[in-house]
């Protein structure tokens, strides 16, 4: 017997789809994106917690948490500081919105 699977199109933000308010969903998506970017840099540089502490002064426990996908304890400012320590430039651009409320977005190169 085949069960029919209900498929629902995503809004583009998994947190919004999970029922978070729009503001919370954008903040969580931003935080997740930044944490994933930090994770990618750790992978690219083949950083262990010990190497990250020695080369960049990053707490080894923070490295382990990010490598384990445990992002929930990190705030956006903490993640921005980690990116800065990893020798990344961070640029914040504020532009007018055509919508009722502005949106948070990260663009990386």
C-alpha cells in the first residue's frame, strides 16, 4: 500500500517553515549561515581546536561546538568576532526596502 506524501513548498527559510515568527526566523537563519561559514573556514584551513587556539586565539571549546553543529549557544556578534579572528572582513550594508519591513541577509564572496 502506498501512502500519499504531502509535499509543501519551502518559504526559503526553514525556521519560518518551522513556525518561528518572521523576525526570529531571519535572526536564526542569519546565525546559522554565519556559523556554517565559520565551520567552512575551519574545514578549509584544516583547523583542529588546538590549532585554532594557537593560530587565531579561538577558544577550543567554541571550535568543537561549531564542528559538532552545536550553534545554538552562539550569538550573531560572537560569530562575527570569530569570523574577524579568522581573518575575514565583514561588511554591513544598510539599504532601503520596498517592503513593509526590512530583511536581514548575508552575502559572501
